[in-house]
């Protein structure tokens, strides 16, 4: 008797829900695993693994972020995390996905069955109870699956640098920051000027005794609105060549924001869109009003004094590290994803950020960052996976056309891979190692998915 064709989906956040929906629509058998008690992933602030904070909102607009299948029932252009959690729960209910997940169940290991790294023998998924919804008397469980979709997100494992020297005050990573209450009346230094760092610095303006923002490099600041509309809704569907778009948008931002050096920020060391822009113009306003100071990179700490790379220094009660996150797949040996591992400075080497080059039966949905890619970009990743698995299953059942489509897709894993940069030269940072251009990426994934779809009835199989 052969291996039962059944897929494991790890994670019930946006990417896991997208994977579950695509597999269900394709008629493929699957089980979902989620350590928390419900869907939503990091957007559920009550999830112990959540890294959102009370003031968190989308940084891309609702219409460019939502799933196409279910428009978001919200009047807000940039909904809060609470609205987003309601949306994901509504999405799960709309498509009957909640009952397909084992909640309160943490995956502890995914290993090749029979020690066969090719994946032909399937994958053993080991899990154990987790959280208040679990049965404390239950033990670890092992199940074997033909394929595994990893969809546990990219923003859960904090990147925590070691501060040089010794700081006598409190050090907190932004992953543990939930509300501005912790800032009340304190001298606060936020380290890191990305979107979270700037959000928290703006929070601190209203609660802290003082707030400084330490940055290592310059950033491009994009306002949320332009001409009364969410900025990312402009010029949709008509992408300009990279160099033209960079030239036009950088001049426009200079006109709107002025020179960021006026506010104390360094000059960006990269062209716009070669690193993720900061969608926050309030931080410039507060810097201009003197509500916060922009400081250089941290050089060393002594007691409560922080010395900066430009020779200045000041005293603080709290250092809040807005230093981002690392990819984390702790249940998998990194080699199965063609990866050097966490902290290596690179991401797993996956075809279209989805499939290991060995075609070993593992897939990753959600290892994706791009300006404006939205959850629909994850849904299209999931659709590609589902169509490939459906073609493979039909081919095994004797459908020669389906088998040919699956073989053609597997062959692509060994061919030169498509360029997903759209002509942009992204910074060589770990967080940029899985960054793509949304237009180039979605165009490629949609084309690959179309090639895997069965021919419409009556059109033959040529």
C-alpha cells in the first residue's frame, strides 16, 4: 500500500489560511496545525507568539492587502490589528477552515519518513499539546504526510543584538512591547528606524519623559496619503520600469518631505525601494517639532549612559530594540530548505520563495516580503502549491496530461530561476534576502499556476 496523499499545514495566520483555502478548493486532503487557540497568527494580540502592539495598524492599505476572495468589511484605509483579527476569523468561517486545524497543537519536528531526504517516503510531523486549549494529559503525536506546507510566518522570532558594554536600565525588544504604558514618564531610546521603531517612537512622544531614536542608516519615508488617497493605491496595474519609478518617486518624496537630514536622519545609502520604505510621516513631524531626537548608531553603554557613534551620549531608563525578526523554522533541519540556518544572513534558497530545489515535498507559504504584495500575494503562492499537488495527484492516478504538467513544473526547479527583483537592486541585508518586487513576483507565480491548471473542457490536452 502506498503513502496516503495528505498535506500538513503548519500555522493558521494569513499564510496558513491561504494555504488551507487553496488546498481545500483543489479537493486535497490536509490537516492544519496551530499552537494558539484560534486563527489569526501574530494579528491576535492575545496569542503568546504575537508581536503586534496596541497601536499597530496596517502599513499597506486595506484594498491592496486583503484577499481578493473576501473584501474586508471595514471603512478604515489602514485597519487596526483588532479589525484584522476579525477579518481572518471571518475568512476562516466563510470557507469552513477553522474545523480543519488542530488548535492548541505545537509542531515540534518535521523529519523525513524512513530517513529518506528525497521526500518520496513522506514526512513525519511530530506535535504536542500547547496552550490552555490543550489536554494536559495528552502526549506527543506523530503522523506521516506526503507533503508539508510551512506557513508559520516571518515576524515571530526577534532579532536581538547584544548591546556593546553594559546598560543598567531596562532593555526590551519590540516583540515584547504591547502598549505605551511601559513608556510612561521614562527616558526612552528606541534603537532601529524601521516601521515598528518609528511607530513606537511616535507612541513614546505622548507618554515618555523623553524619546530618542537611534538609527544606523537613512530611510525613505512614504506618507500614508497622497492627494487624499492611500499612497499605495496610486498607479495600480501600471508598473513603471524600476529606474523611472525610483527617479519619479524619490523626487516626489523630496518635494513632500524635504531633506530627511533636516530632521536629523542620515541620507539614505540606497535608492528608494531597494530597502523597505518607512510608511510613517508622523515621525518626521515630531522630529521637526522637537518631540524626539534622532541619534546615531549605538557605540557602547555604561550604566544608564548610552554613547553614540558620533561621540554624543545621553542617559536613559529604557532601551527598546526595534531591530526586526529572523526567519525561524525550528521544527525543520535547515538543509531541507537549502538553508544555512537562522542568523546566517540569508533566507532559504527556494524556487519562487516556495519550493526547495530538491523538490522534496516541502513548501513554504509566506516567506515573502515586498512593498504592496498583500495577503493576495500569499494566496497566489498557495494556489501554485495546490495546483502542483493536484496535477501530481491526478498524474499518479493515470492522467497523462496532468503528469506532464507536474513534470514540467519539477523541471523548472533545475532550470535558471526567474528574476523576481523587477530590476531593483536590494540591499544585502538578511531581512532583504527574501524580498521581491511585487509585480515581477505575482506575474511569475500566476503564470506558473496557469501552466499547472487543467485545460478547459473541450480544448484538449495539447
